[in-house]
């Protein structure tokens, strides 16, 4: 094994150890991880950044160690106000670029890491740590090259929507039963999808199912925002 592989393996073990012992994976934890990455040779930094994004939120911790507070709650809120929307926009842009250019995961994180390092708006380690943290906790992390899905004209979609109208009503019926066993409910929905005659019918039915849940989520968000 080359020296580089030994170093990467050792640093990844240190990162995993931090995740498995730290009580909170917050921005102060992210700052410690960032400083660890920045102390390594540049050619391995993006791989370590990728590793962090891949395991964030997946490691069970003994919670025996607490990261020192170098970034206060007030400072975090200020960073969020200044850069939260920017990080979201950058992440989305790079995801779209990555899928468009057929980037694999290594290429994606190499490009994104370079942006974090060179963006003049994030000149301090605290600002870079916020970017790392906000990317790592995002539901769009880690990155997947999912490719491009089927696109359909409005007329074709409307036609197939008519064809699966009764199937979607059956889906709503199944959900309304409030079946306590999740696998039983899921098997019924799977059977419904398997009953579709074409892939296009399956795709339109799935799109209606996704819209059904997205509408429910949006209503909950609206109620929370309105204090109800």
C-alpha cells in the first residue's frame, strides 16, 4: 500500500473516531473536522471531505466527548443568515452541473471542495466550516449521479394520468386504511405499481404518489410557519 493510502486510511479512522465519540455533530464539530482536513496534503483533502459527507448522520456515537465551542450560537445564526442561501444555491448548482457532466462522486466532491477553498466570501475557517456543515447535513448529501429521467409532454402525461386514474384512487384508499404494519401497506402499493401495463404508467403513478406526499408535507410546513 502506498504512503498516500496509509495517510488517507489513518485520517479517515480519526474522522470516524470523532463521529463515534462526539456528543454533537454541530458546527463546532464541523470546524474541528475542517481543521483536520486542512492540515493534510491538498491532493487528499477532497477525498476526506467526500468521506465526511458520506458518513455524516450515519454513525452511532458514545457521546463521551464534546467539541469545544469556538463558534457561538449567535455567530452560527449570523453565518446562516449570511451564507445559508448561498450554500444551498451552490450545492444545487454543483449537483445539476455534476449530473449534466456525468461526474462521479469523486469528481463532484473535488469540484465542490475547490469552491469552498477558493470562494472569497468564505475566507475564514469558521465560514468554511459553516459551508462544510451546511452541505453535510443537507438531504442532497451525499451526491448521487442519478442521470436524467424520462421527460414527457403535457399531453402524454394527461393521457396516461387518465389511464391510471383508478389506480391512484386505489392508492389513496390503501393509505387511508392506516395499516399499522408498514411492510403490509408497502406491499399493497408495490402490487398496485406492478399492475401497471407500461413503464410510462408506473412513472406517472409514482409522480402522483410523490405529489400526494409533497402536498401533505407542504401543508404541515405552512401550518408551522403560521403558528397553527
